[in-house]
């Protein structure tokens, strides 16, 4: 009788553990992911596409209403469009292609190239275009030499009510590294 009770207790414990694991898996599958990105040269776009594939998320390009030309992106020219925008903390370049279903997403990855050690001002336009209440927002970036730390600090300071998770540079990152990074972020 004692053996039977011990076996039943063990089976019950295994069953409860399996149910608990099934709920976690189900919760993750029910979550909806968005990978929104701004890419001036295509580098951030490639990282965003790979990230969307890894997390099973939808992809959304943050598109400027007026596309950037090579001259606009010349950071050495203090009069170039990008230089002027980055000097003006209130700059909010207009975007096109607004999402109609932002409320459906639980986790939003926001990607961008690092400009002047932070995110381009068009990212602020994106952040101010939607309600992020109840969402987890995770920045990612690409860069030729800067870190993402200042960009993350700037975003957190500008949008303190957003539930930010730690961001990451995704320069030449492998699929395996992306899986490791995203596992447990949300």
C-alpha cells in the first residue's frame, strides 16, 4: 500500500510539472512579436529580418515619409539632413506606413543604426506614434563602432513609462546567438 501511495504521489508530481511546462510553452506561443526597424543602408534591415525569423515575429519597417539620400546621410556634412536632425532633440521626421494593429503585440523589438552614439530621431517619431502600455520593448541596433548603451539610456530617459528590456548590438550576429539572447527576455 505504501509503495502504491508513493507511486501515485510521484505520478501526480510528474503530471503537475508537465502541466506547468505546457502552460509556459502555451504562453510563449500566444505572445505576439513585432520587429520594427529603421534602416538607412540595409544593415539594420538584415538584422531585423533575422531577428523576426528567430522570434517568429512580424516585421515592420519604420519608413521616412521623405526617403534619405546618400547626401542626407553624410555625417561629415554639418548641413546634411541627418546631421541637422540629430542636432535638434525635438526633430521628429515624418513616417509613413503606420501600423493599424499595434495593440495586438506583446513584445516589440525596435531596431536602428547608431547615429551620433544614439538612435536616429525617426525612432522617436515611431515611439510617439503608438501606445506601448503593457508591452515589453527591446531595442537593438547596428553600428560601425559605437555601443548601444547611450541609445538605450536615451530611450529609457525619454520614455520612462515604457517597459524596456536591455538592448543589444546585432552586428554580424549568428542565429544561435540571437536565440540565446532572446531566450528569456520576455
